[in-house]
C-alpha cells in the first residue's frame, strides 16, 4: 500500500463520479482523505483495498465531480 493510501479517511462507494478524464469519464467509487482523491475506480475495486479502519460510505447513487484532485458531491453526502 502506498504511503498516500495509508492516509485515507473514507471509501465512498455506489456513486456516479465525473472524473474529467476522457479515457475513464466516470467511476463509481473513490478513496479520499477529506475531499482529496487518493484513488478511484469501481466500488468492488476500492472495497478490496487493504485499508483497515477506513470508513466505507454509501453515496446512495449520488453524483459527484472531481476537480483539481478533490471530489464534490451534489447534494453533499451526510
């Protein structure tokens, strides 16, 4: 595991997140430190990461967008 991933605070799954990357325009999960994106991919991929103690949050199909390495959800996640 990278040093950066060891700083993760949350895994957000079950979302539709616009990445701004034409090769992969949408993902359904991100690993974050606060609102800073550390990793992104499918919910299954992100759940498999060895991140003990990190909270898994269900976005309940909420929408998000990644801008400048930070993710924002509309409406905000609880």
